[in-house]
C-alpha cells in the first residue's frame, strides 16, 4: 500500500488576500463576457463556489447576467445555493428569468430556511405559481415556514435535523445514523426528545464520537443548549448565539415540541445583516443600495434628504429670527456654523454609542440611566474645553472679547444638550418601538442645530447689542 | 425501565426576550449588592453562565466589582472563560486584582486563542510575571501564539485539534477518538494530514458519524475546506467564513504544516468587533467607550471633536471671505446652512455605503469604478430635484427669484461634489492603507462645507450684486 499522499485537488489553499483575488477573478470573467468568449466564461464558472457565482451575478450588467443565467440554467438544481446567496434585487430579476417549474426544482433541493427566505420575497402571484409546481411534502414545509412571523426564529430554522429518544446509547445512535436515509446533509448536534417530541437536551457530535458505544446520550448532554421559541425575533436569536457561543439550537412550538434547528451559519448572516442595517441607517441610507440602479438609489436616498431638508429649513428659520442682529454684527454669520457643527458632531458620537449599545442589547434599566448621566458629564467637560478654545479664537479673530464670551457660553450649552439628546433620543425611540438607527439622526440634528444657532445668536442679541 | 422523561434541569428554555431578562437579572444582582445581601448575590452568581457573569462585572461600579471578584475567586480556574468575555478595560482592572499565579492558573485552563487574547493586552512586566508562573507546555503555546502578528489568523486559532493520517478509516478514527486523552473539549471537523503534517482535507463530524467503519476518511472529504495561512489578516479570515459558510478551517505555517484550527465562534466575535469598529468610527468614536469612565470618554472623544473644530473654522474662513456680500444681503446668512447641510448628508449617505462595501470586501476594480460613476449620477439627480424645491422656497421666502436661482445652482454643484467625494475619499484612503471608516468623515465634511458655502456665497456675490 502506497501511503504517500499528494495534495489532492479538493483541498483549496487560500491566498493571502482571498477577497481581492475573488474580485479580480470576477472582473476577468466580466472582461471575457465583454469579449464574447463564452466558452472560457463557462469553464471558469464551473469552478466557482456558488457564493462566488452569486457575487459575479450581482456585479454584472443585466444583459450579461442573462447570458450567465442561461449558461448555468441546467445545473441550478444541483447548486440551489446560488439563489440563496444573491441579494434581493438581483434574485428577483433572476427568478423572473426562470420558468416557475425551474424555480420549484431549485426550491425543492434547498434546505427549508433558504427556500422560505427565497419564497417570502416573491409577489403573491409568482409565489402561488411556483409553490404549485413543488412536490407536496416540500411545499408544505415551505408553507409552514411562511406561517411564522417575518424575521422570527421560525423563518430561520431548517426542518432537517437529527432527533432521537433520550434513552438511546451512543452505539444505537451511530447505528441509526449509518442506516437512516432522511438525515440532513450536515449537522452539529443530536437532539434528544421525550415521547411527546419535546427536546430535553442536545449532544455535540464530538462528544458522541469520542464516547464508547455503551454510553447513554443523556450523559453527554451539553450544558449550553437552550430551546428557542419559534416566534422569537431573529435579533434575540442572534443575541443568544453571540452571548453563549452556540453552534446550533433547537426551535420549539408553543407546546414545547421540537420543530427544527437554527445553526450558526444562519446566525452569522443575521448578525451581518443587522449590523449592516444599523450602520447604513445611521448614515441615512434605508437599505444596501450599492448594487441598485441609479434611479432606485436616487429615489430611496431622496426621502432621507427630504427629511433633512425640512430640518435645515427649520434651522434657517431660527437664524432668520435674528436677521437684524446679524445685519449689525456680520461676524455672527461667520461664526455661527461652528457651534452648530460641534453640537452635531458631539451628539452623533453619543448617539452612535447608544444605538450600538441598544443593538447589542446591552442598554436597559440601570445601564441606560447611567449612560445618560455620563454623557451629560462628557458633554459638559468637552463643552468647557472647547469653549476656551473657540472663545479665544473668536475674540482674537474679531478683536472682541464679548463675541468670544458669547460663543464660549453657547458651546458649553450646546455640547451638554448634544450629550443629553444623543443618549436620550435613541433610548426613547427604542421604548416607542421605532428603530433608533433610522430616526435618531433627524431628531438629533434638529435639536443640535436649533439649540446651536439659537443659543449663539440669542446670547449675542442679548449681551452684545 | 422507566422511559418517561421529565424536562431535566440541564435544559434551559429561553424566554421570548432573553436579552431583557438578562439585563433585569443583572440589575437585581446590583440591587442586592447595594443592599449588602452578599449571600443572595453569591447564590445567584453561581447559576450564571460565564458570559453573563462577565456582563455583570462590566456593568458594576469598581467597588462592587471587587466584591464580586472576591466571591468568584476560588472558582475562576474552573470557569476561565469569564475573563475572555470581558472587555479590555474591565479585564485589565480585574487582572490587576488577582495574583499572578491566579491569572496563570486561569490561562492554563483556557484554550490557546483565548489565552493569547488575554495575554496580548497585558503590559510587558505583568505579562512576564504571569507567563513565568505557567507550566512550560502551556506557556510555550501562548508565546508561540504571541509570535504571530496582531489580528492575524495565528492569534485567532486554537492549537487543540484533531488531525489523523489521511488513509485512516472511520472505524480506526473512532477508536482513536475513544481512547485518546489529548482531544480538545469540542471540535467540528477531523483534519487529515500527510506524513509531513500538511493538511490534505477535512471531514465533517456528521459525515464521519453516519459512515460505516470501513469507509476511508479520504472519501468523506468536505469540498469547502480551505487552509488559512497563519499570517492572514483576521478580516480576510472573517470574509472566508462568511462567504463560504465555514464552521472550522485549518491554519498552516509558511511550509504548509498544520498549526491549529479556527472555529466559527471566534469568527463571530471578529465579525461583531469589526462591524462595531466601523460603525463607531463612522460616528466619530475611536472605540467602544460605553463602559469607560467619564474622563477617559471625554478625552478620547475630544480628539475627534478637535479635528472637526478645525474643519468648522475652515468653513468659517470661507464665509468670512464673503462678509461684505452677507452684510449687503442678510438673507444669504439665513440660507447658507441649507446647502452645506444637504451636501454633508448626501455625502454621508454615499460614504456610508462605500465604507460598508469596502468592509465586506466587495468593492474593488470594476465594481469600485462603477460605484463612483453611479454616485455622481445619483448626486446630479437629487441635486436637480432639491434645486427646484429649495429654489422655490428661497425665492418665495425672500421674494427674490435671483436668490432662488443661486441657491438652486449651488445645490446641484454641491450634491454632485458630495456624491463624487463620498465615493472617492474612502476608496483613496483604503488604497493608502488608512482606515476609511476613521478618516473619511473629516475629509468629506471639509469638502462639502467648503464647496457648499463657497458655491452659494460665490454665486451670490457674482450674480446678485
């Protein structure tokens, strides 16, 4: 027997910068498409992981996309994951290119959570047509998945899992696994159930593998298993997986019966999406629009800019109130943006930390109250420091100590208000069940602009004139 | 044999809102501490998961923290994870409360990646003292971990893993696992190695468990295994795990020899941290400071506000250049913040999407060039739309069509520049190896403020006077 082993073809070694290499490869495929070298394109595509193929499809111009879809069409049933990896906009477009029966075949090959995620975005009519083309058993699982609330554990879970009676031994379990033909492709944990199909625990595969055949599964129970109610919000699911380092968790119905399993790879996607959503929304973007058309992007950004426009007009109205004052001391017009800008920035710092704390579920009760007090103190400290700086700059610039005093005082007040509102606004919005990442920014800018302009110009009118 | 099974104590059922319940529990423990009910505190703490205990320690006042550390001191060796779950600032404080030998015991009980992560943050002297108290074998593994660059795969990996010769069968592997006493607590994959200890593939445990004893491991090889060089940046590692849904991956040295394994739970933390970092930095916060003291928070926020102050003064200088114009038409002072504010917001939208695309490694080459072109177009479209709106508002407000024309034209120019710079600034910074999330905001605001004020006031001086 020859035991010398060469590096086999199946083992991919990642380069140092795999992401860049992937982007370059995708660009080369697009070049080949542009040059009409379809043979080469087909050959390269055959070697791609379905996640990479999805990235390629997302990047392409709609015409090129159609060409590639026609190339991969016959293999879609073997590689259904491609569709799961696509973003919504591109996926809709590609589903529209396929016949309902083709989509039905792909869906039947998918694990339930992926199939549900695809179907939930289709419009009513398309959905009915496609579901009708699926085999009954697969269709029922998808329909059951759709019966759970959006973004709930029920939508995230896959129904394919391994559940055996608690009193089984390792030996009996292994024998069962070796002969059963209804197992999921991959799994991380074996759940133990009672006669009513309620989960009573889970055993990690590594524990099962290292234990003798006579050992009872019940003795291998993992301490960290937690059952998840099917209607739990996916953010809470993500919290549990992050907090306790879970790899998989059983999902149960109202009666505690085992329904399915959520695995860490689904949760990685949720974490990534939730993080992305918060980050974009804080930046005034409703949803990832990098791959959207110019028209769609302009439309979705317009509404946020519109809200901001109203805020800006409100700030202008405050300034207009002091037109007479400005006409007398034009220096005020020169200096006034400084106060408002510093207030906006200080408030944004506090708001970002608060929204982040709310997203990771670490801000509530005592910790929230403590945060508000702390942010007011931080605002006061930096307010005083910058009051000295800006006061000196203004007094020297316009050779007028009075104007230095006024802008310094306005700075202190504005930064304290900025700290207070940066912390309180997101907390209040969360309490009102409004997403703090979406709405905090508008309210905050309104407050800091109005307070910034009003205190500075108001104090100037009162003290300087 | 009685096969009726009751819900055993080990199975924790999560409530609907586990995060809130945890916060409430932590608040109750703090209340009990304040009331001096140490007995009750000790009893509750004993039931806590180490991640929850870490959250409690983070929230407490330093004095209360000392009390709790004294309570858990004797059990720290059994539950070393508590220290891994803590944030850096609180962990430093707690390590300072412990004797070097106590820390050494905890480190010896930890998996390598956690131990390395703890030791890397200690100062030189503390580190030497603690390492000297560790058993040689454990110390060597930690020191080897420290020899890899910070934030690299080498620091993330754990050394505890399962690697067997490729020609082994399932039966031989299971027998080995059942008798070996140097196995990690938990693992997800069995790596196959060649005689030179180079990994040639990996088999998922679920595949091993369901295969007959005579099957060769080589026939169970997972297609998605990728080896990771030990010096790969952790962001690239996170990219690979996300892109390909990996659960674990082998880490190799320069010669391709197997060094250790990275598992998905480590990567979840990296993803969470990198996301958090980007989000906070875009908001002008250097690092998570929610749990820092008032003084530390004020100090770290001060520097960003200082940079912003310079930007604001620069914008003021632009306005000062047009003092004479403003003295003649005070309406300009009233309206000028609108243009700058809209430019800042539109630019921030583009910047946020760009920074996000760079963070997920999806922006390079063609996709980056396409983004710049698209963002200019989006800026032009929204520029024209808001030019009409703001032009009408200004013309009516001040009964002066000229001022409406000027502000409309300034709006178009500013929003186009905002789209261009929102896309280009982060791309250029990334190319220069400067973190775009940290620096883009300053440059962007400077550009949009200067362009906003200059075009509006400049056009006004040129056209209206």
